C-alpha cells in the first residue's frame, strides 16, 4: 500500500501520453484496493474473495491482460531516453 500511495502522490500525471496515465491509474487503483482491504475487519477480510470476478473461469484472460500490461510498461520504461542534463 505504501508503494501505491507513493505512486499516486508522486506520479500523478493525467497527461503526457498513455504511459504516464496507465502508471497513475494503476497507482490509484492499487491505493484504493489497499485502503479498502485495510479498513475491513480481519474476519471480513478472511472471508472476502473476488468471486464476482470469476478468476478461476477466466484465469487465462486475466493473466494475459496482466502480461500485456506488464510488457507494455516494461517496453515504455526501457525505451524512454533520459533527460539531457544541463550543466550551468
């Protein structure tokens, strides 16, 4: 939850291309999910599952989406050129 809070606070970019928006959106979703799970009682959290998402039936669909998202973020991160340094 700390990394998603850091991501949503320090990388709050809703413009500048698809890559910054995807990173910001992912950080906010992770933060909301973390806050939701932390606010639940231990009994409710242990009984909570994502049954409505049908993870077992659509396993390959979910993992394919996450793989494509991860590859896109890795490609976007490694293809960026570092900003030129100004010496002055």
